[in-house]
C-alpha cells in the first residue's frame, strides 16, 4: 500500500489481494486519510488482484466516513474482474469507478 498527496488530494494505492488480512492492515491508513474535514480521497485499485467481502466492506466504510466529513471520494479501477464484482454488488453506482488516476483527480478538480 502507498499513500501520497497530489493535486490537493490524498491517494491511497491498495495492492495485491484485498482480503480480511489486507483490509485490517489498510483500515488505519484509510481512517487517517478520512479523519480530516472535507477529505478529498482517491482510492486506486489498479494494483489490486483480488477483492473479497472484507475489501468491499472497507471501501463502504471509507465511503461513509468521507461523506460524513463532507468530502469527496473517487475510485480508480480498470480491472474487469474487480469491476464485475462492483457491478454484481451494485457498488459500481455508489463508487462510479474511473479507469485512471488522472481522471479521478480531474473529478476532484485537481491535476495529475
């Protein structure tokens, strides 16, 4: 996992398999990223190879936290398998994933 700031946004790049162990590891980092008022957060799933219910639950938790703080969240996902999971669960409508980081930053009014 990598976390960095660019264009006024916090980008959290999740990597590998997002199972229960990875979700537990990532949760504190995402909690910090969503603890400020009006957070502008991008979660990049491009390097994620597997996403289970724990990973989906973590994404939903982040979504709730960002919106409770009056912030904005963008999700980067270009992997057909992950997009299929988001579609089957109906979460594609909540997250509206975009295929590139540049597009996610544009959604927040930032530059890549």
